[in-house]
């Protein structure tokens, strides 16, 4: 395993800059998640490291050495895609062994057997080892394709939304499993997703991407509690952060503040100014309140069994809010 | 607008029974959710209400009138599908006025109606645009508009937001619900997404394998599931089950789980054999005083809260606690459960045992 560094990478496809002078260090042993909507440049970053694509300018370093001249096979990276592409004519075991049979690796038979056994135990597919890949369910196939990456000991694992085609329950199980594997093995992983839950629960570091730019990099907690911009603040948190005019509340705002950002926990209920309850949405474990305050919509969260009903009035007051300037950057 | 009632409705496709025997009532003006995994019979149920499918047996009433022998076109309902099928060669306005003109309404009148509905949906400025260049959200608004202009007795929607991406889906869900609140039209909505059902519905029917598992208000179903299936299907993470063997006498206030007495709401019917104690993740508290322990397997940060996965002698469970509380992997933690919220299930038939806490909800659906 090794540090992987992207230095001032720019890549354009036609007229659009997929990556715009991006620099990123994936520290050895970290679990870095790149988060952003479709088109932010997440997948392009992975392709730069794997060598499936090359940048127009900038450099990619693995363990301190530039790998731009190396073809994908020599970069020793393992990639898992959203669409599991297993060899349909091979069994699960043969699929898992396949990467180890690369002449570059020169793995002995006994070593191969042991690795396949370990990985299949971790991913709970031991009982399917001799099944044809095509007889597996979607979740099992994705586990095999993750396994096919795990049998190797590459410089870095690159994963492109590997869980997004799975159902909710399996996704929740594999989130924990992937995190556990990475923590225990100390391997380096770069993971791409648009799912904020995956980013928050698995990452040691989250990289927030916006239109080909890396706008914030830090632990999930840093980004949630200390976002640098409206964009960053809106990536994490459900319900999403409320963005309102800075002067809406009777509180002191920094002079250059244009907007105020309030997550549900930054809205104190029962004190402050009156606002009306438009809708009470009971989600079971919590209740969302849709509020109307001086003609602005606010969504916050309250106790699951609140007696509040739509049409009633409650008092609210900001607590330690975020302020943003007119370009959307954090101030104060 | 309309009340819709289905009574002992059954549907067989050859030897396969899609819907076994469904009975429930949708009140006038309700936003009603048909919820369940794929293949549970929810879409078939909707299609029978709409008249797109004939029930094998049973009756469907719209506004008190039995409509079993009426065609879909005679039931005065509007259908919105997941794949918004718009007429590609017509512009937005023409797509919306088409149902009116084909009913024989005058052009001037139809035009007026379309403009009015377009204003409600916020699409007045695209009425002259071709539907080809529209975003997914606008296409869905046009499809809705085409349904609304007719002022039908009821709207039937089959996963209308299923094709949209997550962020936008949430936005459209809010918009749809707000639209419903303004118009007050009876709406029946099919989904497999439990959060969508909780978020939008006045009432929910949960179906599985062609059977209605439970019927009621979202919060009631969440708090007091009638079956283990419902307990697991609703809520994320799902309800936890601590499995145990034993006997519960009617009137009991506690269960014995491997020697640990756990207080429960007063049981009314008794039970014996293999059972599970059902606990929602947010009803687990960490307490040094408790001798019922769990080992931390995973910690998942979620911003305001965190999900802690714990291994207990009776199975793996997940707890939801505030994210300010530090928790580390491998720690052994004493657990307490919020007594008022617990449900005991019989593992033989998967049904909740009646208690003083849940009897009212269970008897109503």
C-alpha cells in the first residue's frame, strides 16, 4: 500500500472540463470517499489513477513515483465497478483466482487457495465457490466482484459506486463489511459515490467535488460540522440544511453575510420568533416539521410523537448558525 | 372526489395468486399508500381499483357504487405511471389539453383549464415548448398536469417518482404532497420505498405475498407493527429482534431473555415457544447499570446521530444514539430498552402479541 497523489490534474472532454486543476492526496491506509452529484468528476478521478484515462496536465504519483507512463496493468491498482462484470463461464472460485493468475504476480497454488478462502469467508460466499457466476443473485455477484479486487494486494483499491445497484438491506450490510475489511487490513481505498450515507459512515476522509473541482477535504465530522460553503454544507445531512437570507432572524450576522445556514439541530424550538407549522411529517423515528417563517420555508426535526399539528404556531431561534457570503462561501 | 372501498378482492394469474383477499377503505381526500416489496401485489391491487385488471373475486366501490363491471374509462379516474408517457410530437400545452379535447370540450375552455393547472404546477412558461427537451422533473409535472386537468374523482399513481434520482425525488415528493394538500383529491399511490410512504401518506397499506399485512396511519404502523414483516420493512435501520424461548402468561409485565428480565407493556394474550422482542433502534439506551451487554461491532456516523451495531447473546442489533457520545469498536456496553415501546412477536406465525400498548392499533387494521 502507498500514498496516492494527484497533482494539478486537468482533463477535458470536448468543451467540458471534467477535472479542473484538482490536487488530492489519498494517505496510505485511509478510506477516502469522493462525494458529488452526477457529472462532478468523481469517476474521472478514478480513471486517472487506474490509467484508464490520462490527464491533459498534472501528475499522478503512487508511492512518490509518477505513473503516467505506466499502462493500467503496471500501476497495480484494483478496480470495482458499479456494474459487476464477472466472467460468466467461470465459477466463483475461478473468478476470484483470475487476478492472481496474472503473470505479473506469479502466485503459488497454495497461496492462491488461501487468499480465495480468506476473501470468500469475509464476504460470506464460501458456500457458492463452485457455482457458476451466472447462477448468483445480484448481491452475490457484487460481493464476488469486490472479492476479486480483495484477493490482490494492490497499491490502492478504486471503487466506483459498488453498492448502488444493491437493495437497501444488503447495502447496509456491505457498508459495514467494507469498512471493517479496510480498517482491519489497513489498506488504502478510494471510493466514489453520490450517496451521503455511504460517505459519512465509511470514510476516514471525504472529498467534496463540484463541477470538476475539489472544494473540501476532511473527515465526515469536519465537513458536517464545519462546511466551507453552501455547496459543501448541502452535501451532508438529512433533511438538508436550510439556507435563508442572513437578515431574516433578529440575531447578529457578520457584515458580509448574505445567507444563514441552519441544520435542524441549529434551530432551537420553543424560544425566539413565531413561525407557522405548514405540515407535520411523521417518519417513525422522528417527525419533520415544514415551517413557514416570514414567507420562507424551513424544514426541521422534532420528537416522533410531537402533539404539534399543521396550522399551529411555534417559536424558533437559530443556535450557532453558519453564515455564507454572496458567493456561497462560509464567513464569520 | 371519492371514497374508494375494496372488499375481499382476489386476483389469480393462472395458478399464481397475486392478491389473496384484500379489504380496506380509502376515505375521500386521503393520500393513500400501497407499500410493499416487488411482487407483493400492490400494483395489481391498484390496477383492479382502476379497472385495468378484473378481480377474480371481490368488489370495488367508488363513492359507494360497485364498479366491477365498469371499464377504466368509465370510472372517472386518472392514472400517472412511473414512465411518464407523453405524446412526443405535441408540445406541453397540447399534451395537457388532449384529454379535454377528446372528451369534447371546446378549445377555448380547454385552453383556460390548461393554463389554470399549469399555474398550479408552476409550468406556465413552458406550455409552448416541445416535450422532447424537458428535464425529468418537468416531464413528470406535465404528466401530472394531464391527469389533473380532467378533475377526476381520484388519482392513481404507480411509483411516479421511481425513475428520478434521490435528491430530486425528495423534492418532487414534497411538491406532490403540497399539491395534494391544495387540491384535496383522493390519491392512491404505489411504492416500494418505505420512507416515501411514511413521508407522503395519510394512511398506508403494507402488503407482502398478496396479503395485506397491516393497514393504518404511518406513525401507528411504525410504533406498533402487526407482524415481523412490517417491523422489518418499515424503518431504517429496521426494528431489532432479540430472539428467545420461553413462556409469557397473559398479564405479564416482563419477559425473561436468557436470565435477564426485561420490562414490557402489559401482555394481554400470552405466548410460548420461540419469540422475539422487537425494539426500534432509537429506543435502546446505553447504561453502565445494565447487566444485559452488547459488544460494539460497528459505529456509523450520520451527522446528528450515529448507528451502533452490537452483538448480543440474542442476535445482532442496531442502536441509534446522538453523535456526541463517543463509542469505540469492541467496547462492551450495558443496554436498556424503552419499555413503553416494546413489542413481542411469536416467531411461529410472525404475529405481534397483543399488549396494552398495541391493542388499539392492531384491532383497527
